[in-house]
């Protein structure tokens, strides 16, 4: 019986000593919040619990989370947070995943390319190698740009497809009056 009592005291003494020394998560949070740093030594288990139990306002408005986390990594012998087996973020610091950045860049390049093609199409002349935009060659007429001005003695142009009306004079062709 005495042996069990001694064994129980031996196991409970470090726990009671830790609680008496202030090795509790709330003590670590209060220590950091009061001093801006940890002034006492806390076990890694206490530091982990302090990070897990830290109130939101302390986490957001103080740097206690970072202070306690740095102390925890120091206690564990690690220099960086990623060394504990926690996967590091794959983003490049912008908060967006790399694949999303690539998609955005490709979309921007496509927009610039199609924009340049649209501008080129607007500034291109109306007639290309096949003639006007419709692809049918233009018939020369008196109002076509690039025609030579009429010379004295030239006959006025006559439409070739004009239907003849009753009472119209017969047309003259290049060989003289038409014979019927």
C-alpha cells in the first residue's frame, strides 16, 4: 500500500509542480500577452496547447501566436515551421494557387492576341486580293475612284443592262447605229 502511495506521489509530483510553476497554456498566453515575449520556460505540450486554446482577439491583435510558435520550434529543435512535417503552401505568396495563375496568364495572352487580330481586321483596306469585301470584282463606272476623267469627244457611258422602252431611239454600239 505504501509502495502504491509513493508511486502515485512520484507520478503526480511533476504534474503538480508544473501546475504550481505556471506551466499551463493560459499561463503561457498571459505571459506573452503581458510581456510581448515568454519570460518563463514552458514544455512543448504546454506551448502546443496554448496555440490551440489561444483566444481569437489575442491571436489577431498581438504577436503572441508567432512568439509561442517560435518558442515551440526552438524547443523541438526545428528552425522552420515546415520542418515539422507540415506541408508548405504551394502558392507563390500571392494567395492564389500556381495553376490558377497560369490559367489567368493564358487567358490574358489569348485576349491580347484576339484584340490585335480585331484591330488588324478593322484597319485593313476594304479590297483585298479577291476584290471588294464580297469577293466580286467591281465593274468600272464613271464614279469609280481611279478612273481617268472623260476626254473631249468621248460618248457618255450607257448602261448595258438597261431595258429599252417603247419609243426609245435605238442604241448605238461601237460600230455605229444598230440595225434591226
